[in-house]
C-alpha cells in the first residue's frame, strides 16, 4: 500500500512538473496555471480523471475554436458543441445529438442542421420575424453553410457503407472558411482557411463560385477514421506538416442542378492523385444562407417613381364621385312622391277589421296618489273613463294634469305611485296595458326631413299587425289623414325652425303627431294637450275627430286640455277637474254645471263653463269666503242672471247701473279700505266667491240634502254674515281655503259616492264572471290564460324593423346631406394638400420622420372628425325615447340602422377617398398588398373612433359635456401614441395606461 501511495505521489509530481513546464512555454501566467491546477484538483474524488479544461495542454479545442480563460471551456463555432467542440448539436434548442445523426427541424438540413432549405425557415432569424430568404447559390453573403457528399469513387469504395461527407462554411466579415471531413457523420479532420477571397459568376448556362484562401491549417482527430482508428491510415502528420495552402473551393451549377464542387490544395491534390488517381476531392454540395431579400446579389432597391397620371386620375375620380353624390342627393331631395290609388286585395279586407274587432276597455281608478322626494303631487284621485266616451282632464297650470295622465298611461315615473287601476274590472300587467294604448305627447318630436305621409306611414308599418298587408296599412294612413284634415299636406316636409325650410305649421305638426297614434286605432288613446298650438277651428276638428273615434269605434279617449272653447267643451262626455293635485270634480260633464251651482259656485251668464272652472281653481287657494247673495249694492237677485252679471261688472268700477246710463243717482261713500283692492281683485271676488243659494240654505237649515248633492257639514260652519258692501268682504272666520271646501264638497257628494260604488261593483262583477283567475289578477298576480283587454296581435319582426328604420335613416341622410358632403369634400381637399406636403417621401432619416408625421396626422384628422358622431343619437334622443315608450321598435334595430348609415357613408368612404389620393402622391410602397393594408388601417381606425364617440354621445345627454369627453379621449390616445411621451419615460405604475392609447396600435400598422 505504501508503495502504491508513493508511486501515485511520484506520478502526480511528475505530471505537475510536466504541466508546469508546458505552461512556462505558453502565454498564460504562473498564477493562471496554479489556479487551473487547483481547480482541477480541488474536490475531485480519488480515481476520477481531471475535468475538461482547455487551459491545460492535455485538453484542446477542436475546429480551431478559442478557449475561454475564465471557465476553461471552448467557445465553439456555429454548428458544433460539447466540451471540445467535436459534437454537432441538433434541433431547435441546439442540444447535443444523442445518436449518430441530428434530427433537424423543418426547413433545415446538414450534419449540423445549419443549412436552410426554404425561406420560411429563415424568418425566425430575422429581427422583424419575417422577410427572410434562404439564399442557395453558394456565394457567401454573411455566413455561408454548405453540406457536401464526397463523389470520389475510390474513396467511397474504400469506406464501403460508411458515407463520406464534407461541411464547408465561410464568413465574409473576417474572410475565413472552415472545412470538415466526416465519415459516417463522425468528424475525421478539419481545416481552417484564412485570407480568403470569393468570386461568383452568373450566366445563362451555369453559375460558378470560387473561394481562394492563402493560408490553411489542418488537424486530424485522433482515433478517428483516416486518423489511425482501428489501424486505418493516419493522416495526422501529413495534415499538420504538409498542408499549408493555398486552397481553393470551386463549384459550378447547371440549370438549377446540384453544385458540383472540388476542394483543391497542392499537397492534398498530390496525395489523392497518388493514392486514388483523382485530381482533388470531388463533391456534390448543397448551400444555404439566411439573408434579407435586399442582401441578395444583384438586388437593386426599386427606384421610386411618382405615377403622375395615376394621381391625376385618382383626383379626378374622387372629384367626379363628389359631384355624383351632390347630383344624386339633389335629385332625391327634389323628387316629388306621387301616391296613386290604393288597391286592397281581398285578403286585406280582413285586416281592416282591426279597426272594429276589439274589446272595449273601461278604465276605473281609485285613490290615485303620487309623491316625489316625499312631496305629494297628486292626492286621492278617483274616476271612470268608459269606452265610447271622451274624458277631459282640466285644471290650471301646475294642477298635475300631465302627471296624472302619465300615471294613467302607466309611464315610468321616478316617484311613488299608489292607487288601484282596473281595466274592465281587472288589474293587468303594464306590458299588456301598454300594448293596447296610444300616447300623444304635448311636444311634437318628428324627423324634419320626412314628409307628413312618410311620418305617419312609418308609424303604421312599425306598429300595425304583422299579418296586415302594406296596402291595408296605407289605406289606414289615408283614412287618418282625411279625418284630421292633413291630406292636402301629405307630401310636405315636416320641417323645423333650424332647417332650410320651415315646413308645416305648428298646428299641422300637432295633428301629424296625433295621426301617428290614431293610425293604430288603440283601445285607449291618451293625449297631452292635443289642441295646444292650434287655432279654434283646427282645435275643434281635432277634438271632433277624437269624439268620432270614440263613438264610432267604441274607443276610450282621455286627454288633458287647457281652457277649451265652448263648442269643444260641449263634446266632452266626462270631466276630471284638478287643482293642486286634488280632485275638484270627477264625473259626467252634463252634471258639472248644476253641481257647482249647487255648492255655491255659479257660472255667470255669458261665461264659458270651462274658463270659469279653471279660473275658479286658480283662485281656490284663498281663505274661505261666502256671500249669501241676498243683499247687494248692485242687485237684489239671489240667482245668476244676465242683469246681475252686468250690474256686478258695473259695480266693480264703482259706478251704478244708473250712472252708466247717464242717470244721476246717489253714490254711496266708498269705504276707506276699498282703495286697497285693485280692479282685478274685486272682479275675482265678485266672480269666484261662493254664495249661498236658496236651495242650499234651506237644505242646510233642514239638515237634509239638496237635489242630487250632499254637502259637507264643514261648509255649514263657515261664516254666513252678509257684508254691507260686496266689495269690502270681511275676512272669513272659517278655517281652510276654498280649495279645501271644494275638495271636501266633492268627496261628500253623491257623484263621488256613485263613482266609488261603480268601481266596487265592476271589480266584483269581474271576479264573479271569471272566478279565481280574476281574483288572482285583482291581487296583482299575473295570468297567462286571459287578457282583460282582449287578444293582442303580433308586431313585425326585427329584420323588418331594421329595414324600415334603415329607409327612414337613409332619407334623413340624403335630404340633409350637408354633413355627408362636408366629410367627402374635406377628405378630398385635405388628401390633396397632404399629398402636396409629403410628396415623394425619401428613404432616409428625413423621409422616416415625414412618414411618421404623415401617419399620425391622418389618424389625428380622422380621430377628431369622428366627433360628429356625438350628435348622431343626441339629435334624436327625445324622438327615440318617445317612440320606444310607445312600442315602435326594439332599441337594437334602431341603433343598428343608425350605426349602418353613420359608419358606411361617413366613416368608410372618406378614408378611402383620402387614402386613394395620399398613397400615390407620397410614394409609399407601390403594390396592392401594402396599399390595401394601408386603407384597411385607416378605415378600421375611423370606425373604432366613431364607435367610441357614438358611445359617448349615447351616455352623455348634454352636448357640451359629450364634446369635452370626446376631445379628451382623442387627446389621451394621442398622448400614448409614442410621439409626445416616450415609453421608457412612463412611470411603472402608469405603463398600463399605454394599452388604452388605441391610436398607437393603428399607428404601428402602416409604419
């Protein structure tokens, strides 16, 4: 054992001494040598040989590769790996091969898998990820690779089944080449060639390449074929000592065939000639190098030529397009629409039954109240609206008429609604109720570019039954136009004050709005102030038409009205009189005057009862006052008469009837405080002070009731003193106001009692007639087997709605073409101007800057031009809300039609016009692929920006706010487009905001 240890130590010392001697002759310092030795020795188990370290003489790097002095590893060239660079790697990640050959990825071949075979294999090596070209002509551009089969017959016969191959690579930068000889995919020897020159000749018959290198160094890999393996020939000394150069690698290629090559070196040629009789090593090679298309030999960058005739043609074509659009819109807007006779098919006769075959609807309501933010608006209103009758809701301004009408029509209200609503004695769902009602708003909202007939026809086409033919619908429109007296203006535009033409008058526009609802002949028709804006004659015609609809077709008509004429009042069937949200009267209109006479509010002769009642409610807020009517300065009559009315009016001015006629009469002395009362105040007191009649006094004294009315006991507690002067009434000693007295009087009247009784009886009758289903509905539970308003009908489908709305939107667009023409003209003019400024962009730094400037200008221009989309919905917001509430269409079909005729004519055509002009003038890449990509980016960007602006316009009701937000969105996007703010300068916490700058995404595409 001791001998063995001593022998081992002696051997180790000898090895160390030999290494130290070798390192002395090398360029490494003694410190490097000691560190390498210690690194090899430290931590090594006994019996384990030293790890590979190219710093040691015993370990060398093949392929003439360098040694890394920091880690002792070889810096292998491309296509080689392992500790000593003798193993070719394989595959995508370049791992070492596990077998005799490498498994190459698609598009690659060769022992080292570094010879490309197709262009797409080179894309991954390009910085841009595309545009790579596999150059296979054998000429070195940057770094050429070739794989060759040895074709010398004697060599192939000598090696038998073992396949001899050669790999040859050259680098243009350092003018070097490398040659490796392989036997059965195992490297035998390699050579390094330096001071190399290359030349290539290309002809019609053949191509040729030649590499000439002045210096050659070769080395044989020990224990490899041709280097002493298994007793084979050993060329080590010959390669090390005899091969010095110069060397040549020459190839020829005929008609896209294989490269026939030869490797020549004087000493090697002599050896081959003496051994096998050939002049050199003969090869069939395949070359491959990944380069850019612009690096290919003979490639010439295309010279930009501005196609002037093309530019002139494009500009002329765009100009002709603009002229054609102007002519077309002018022709369409001036075209006279003539409607001929309507021919109804036999099947359409059944559709007319819609006007007569329906279930009459009686509407009963009780204890209807409404409050908003804790404030009471309506208080305990009750009433009846029967089929075949017209019900008028009257009251002074602010009495709650419109609010009450909205509640009856079951419109959505922000406040809290309470009360019971019965339709033919039953409670039904809002959706069912709304399907059989029509509602005419007080303010008319219609498209000003449509004609009267088109407006009414659109309502009919959208709302009448699906199975009803178009001819029958047009016939219904014709009838309504005749009934309302608007047939003579059916071809007139609606018009507006802001438009180029005023259009129809306000009264005519009002009747058009009513016609849009009458065309569907609803079971219940609600109208808010249908006579507002109409003269007396047309107002009477409108109300008369509503009465005819109610009487002839057994419809229920309910409307609010403000102080109608007496001939209109005579058409009322029922009246609901409101004052400050309270019921002053609700019942048959025929009993109205006698009712108020009975409670002491007598309408003077010559007064319109409607005017008197409205004025009465306006003065009902004062303290209670009463005049017994027995003794006055002007009259001794206890009842109203024309004489008393005349005397009363005369006495207001302080003159008696005799003075008015010129007779000298005694004038009583004016009380002092009479000066404090104005003429109007004294007139109002004369007209609207409640008086006791003989009947009411007698009934009050008897404690009974008058003929038909039961007054409240609270009224009998009022001060009944008769003033000495009617113009100087003392303050009332009772409590409350005249309004309180009137509301209490009606609540205790027989009319209110009969109304309440009828509501209970109708509800009970419906429950008895329909059993448990009616009872469940009365409790508010839905029922799917019965409808109190009869069977409804199917409306038209979504596609048909979209078609009708698209036609309406298209008419609105071409009849008001200013915005569309402005977009087209702007696109052409700015396109020409931009092409002039950026004419013929160059391929240098200035041209690159101008390109980016052009792209960002175009995107900014289209981005801010889409701010006009903010008004697409804003101008029709009120129209949409009313039509949607009345069930004209689905919101989806409306928005689809609006977007279609905003995007196509305003967001697609303008960028096409501008891009067609700018692209050839600026000299961008003149091919179809790049041109269509450029146009696609402009169109998509314009559509995206328009969609954002359209969304902002829908969300923001105020136009100013919408414009502000839209401008900020565009500026915010430009901020992160890469021009105003560098990406690397953005704080890390705000980098995510750049993803919201969508302008950047589109800017990167064309650039």
